[in-house]
C-alpha cells in the first residue's frame, strides 16, 4: 500500500511539476525558493525530534504523548512569530521586497506542523501504512488542483506558496481523524525529560542536515538572483522527486522496524543491508536513466525555457545515490537511539559540504552542483565507517550489498550513452526511448546471472520479515 501511495503521489506531483513549469517562470520559482531555503531550517525545530522519540521509545503513555503534543504546538507558534519577524531581513538579504508577504504566509506551515506531529508519529508507530498512504494521496489530490487553478488564473508565485500550505493543512486534518487520538492537557509529571533530550539531539541533527540541503539555494539566490535560483531549484527538486518518493516510504517502514530489532545486532545489520540493497535496486536504474537523458527529460517535463537547467540536473544525478545512502545512515542512528552520534556526524560534515558550495559559487549554478556532488561522494566512505561503529556493519558488507545494482547501473549508463550517440535521434521522445531500451537490455540480460537471481530471492525474504514484524506490533 505504501508503494502504491508513493506511485500515486509521484504521478500527481509530476502533473503539478509539468503544468506549473509551463504556467509560471523560473523567477517565480526562484522567489519562493529564496524563502523556503531559509524557512526549511526551522522545520527541524517545528518537530524538535519528538516524533522520532515517540516512535523509537518501546513504551510510551497517553500522558507523555499529550505533553509532547503541546510542546510541539508551542514551538510551532513560536516559529511562526520568529519567521514573520524575519520577513524584512530576508527582503533586505536578497534585495527583493516581494519576499515579505511570501514569508508571512509560508510561516503558517510551522503551526500546522506542530498540530500534526504527534498524530503522524502515532500512525507511524502503529505501522498503519494504509492510513498514511490514503492521507498522503488525498492531501495531494486537494492541493495540486488548487495550485494549478491559481497559476492558470494568473496568481503567479502565490500558486507555488499555496501548494504546500494546502497539502499540509489537509494532511493535518486527516491525521487527526485517522489517529483517533485526542490530546489531554500537558502534565508536569509526564516524565518526558529523556524524550525531549533524545528529540533535541535529533532536532539539532535535522537542523544541520537541512542546512546542508538548503545552503546551496541560499547562496545561489544571494549571489545570482531569482532567475538562476529558479533554474537550480527546479532541477534539484525534479531530481529529488524520485528521491523523496523512494525515501519517505522506506523511512516510515525502516525506522520502526529497525527500532524493534535493535537488541539483536546481527539481525539489525541484516535488516539494514537488505533495505539498502532494495533501495539501490530501485533507485540505480532511475538515476542512471536520468543522468543519460537529462536534457530530453528537462525539455519534455518543464519546457524549452528550462533548457539551461539540464546540465545541473545531470550533475546532481551523480550524487543522488549518495543522497539515498546518506538518508539510510540517519535511519540507522535514530532507530538505535544514538542521536548524539548523528548530531556529531552532521557537525563534522556540514562545514565541508557548505564550503564546497562556496567554492563552486563563482562558476555559476553548474559549479555549485558539481562541487557539492564531488564532495558528497568523496566523504561518503568515511561517513559510513563513523556510523557503523558499535554495529556488525562494515564497509565491506555494504559494498557487497550494493555491488550488483551499482555495477548494472554503470553498465546501463555506458550502453545507453553509446546507443544514443550511435543512433543519434533528433527528437525528444525517440531519445528517451533509446535510453530506456538501452537500460532495459542491460537489466534484462542481468536476469541470466546467478548473483542477480539470488539477490531477488533475498529481497523477498526481507519483505516477509517486515510483514511478520508488523503483525507482532
């Protein structure tokens, strides 16, 4: 059900991307990206990591969850006030007065987030994936048509602002209805100190993680302005669309499942390796295809006015698999309750990644994308070694888990590139068809290889164990 939901969301989001890109301009997207790049940093504190605390704790009472709920609401309201007060500062920083009104409206998302955090966490804790799937799809069904109608009626960048507001508000209402949980009053004797301490470390980690994710957009917007930022952010968001669609369901399943086997070190390691293997089998052909077919994909999806985003899109595809694996390390540490190590890791790598963006900034949006991608790939082995301390996981075991999917992806890229240059189709659809057939040929041939068949069998075992884990909750 979770994968079906993500497929539906992907289709709806793709429709939104295609239509809005043709109705609006790169500058419209750049204006909103200037604000969301900053306000995105506050999303970590809107939660304060308390949703992860609710999910990760083996036993938790109604009194504790109620107290955490009111803490989240108070934090959300505080962030609304802080963000609204920053509106003039953002307008000055980017030299763009229109950002004041955008910032005021975007700030409301913090309060909406505070009202839904604990209800979302309870649904995830109970592994109610069908409810989560229905909620997520319904939110997009409401939000996307509204944004498209607004853009068609000439609302400009306000259509982009309205989309997440509508999606989040609808999701909040549905989470309350589906969870069927009503918070009680906050209690001093709820004993939430350890939960807040755990959540605080997670929130600090997510803040730094968000800095890594948004620093490039902030720098591009400040240095190059709304137009180049619109091209950069749209290329990034288009590439992140499959990343998020794969990561969200994987996270919702992995963190609760990993948390329940954290006492069995070897079983925990096997769960992680199988999960990473599954993610790589799904994501490598997607990002390999997008790397080879970057220009026709951009033109087909966004239109000719976005052609300059294609090189950025291709460069970012290099690091997309690293993004997936980096996210998996967050699941691992959170599910083990090791939030301090997660915070330490991100404090170490954050200056490195942000510095790479600064180095690439004078070379345009392609320079920023290339510098960040190379840096992420370069530091990734060390990141894994740091995260694996105290577990049965090693770089060798991970390398074995991802060897087949990575090798086939590289073979697919080479074969598709050769086919594209030899056949040299001139139109977009034939170009995409040639690339797709190139990857299909490589992956079809791989089914004849015994190692590939063995991995497919092991993935079935993983899914069976996850179903058993859900039944024992």
